[in-house]
């Protein structure tokens, strides 16, 4: 088990506190925003220990990623993408769905409620199956069109 330490200084009585904690119990985040101002601290990693804070952060991250995937799947279903017969976009979305599922299982599930995890994984599984089915249908249709087109020559 990795241990982490927090050192804080109380400005009123100039007392320094050292708090030791288990890093395996926290949720770590790597901030992407680089602040370029004077007298600031550049944070490369933050570990959240509060269950309510972890839940809020996870819900925000999950909602953002899920909405993005849902938007892409919606484009596929409605046929808004430029070329319906091109499966490369669908394969890319399928990869995103599978990656998101694995992140949920391996990283987020220990911080989420079991019911919430199961619901989300079930939705992603359904999306994955439907995308695979659609990709297979399009590829099968391409093969049939090639075989029909080849006989006419």
C-alpha cells in the first residue's frame, strides 16, 4: 500500500501539521489546466479522499463521457454521418464504448454504487452489441454487393 502525506501550515498559530493517508483509498486526478500566473502552485496530481467529493467528480466525468458516446451513437442510428456504408466511424465509436466500459470496471467501480455501476455497464454493453451488429450487417452487405457486381462482368 502506498502512503501519501499532506503538509499544511496553520497561519494563525504557525503550526505545521503532517497528515498520513493510504493513497489506495483515494481517487486520483491529473489536472490538465496549466496555470501560468505568478505565486501559483502547479498541480500535477490530486488525490481525493472524501466519498462525496469523489462521487461528484466521477458523476461529472462519467456524464460527460457518456453524453459524448451517446451523441456519436445517435449520429450512427439517425444516419447523420456522411457515409452510411463506411464502418470506420462506427468502429471508432465501438472502441470508445469498449474503452469506457473497461475504465468503469477497473477504475471507477470501486468508488461507485453497485447499482449505478451495473446500470451503466448494461447500457454500454447494449450499445456495444448494437454497434457490432450494425458493423457486421454493413460489412455483410458490402460483400454481397461485391459478389453481385463481379458476376455481371
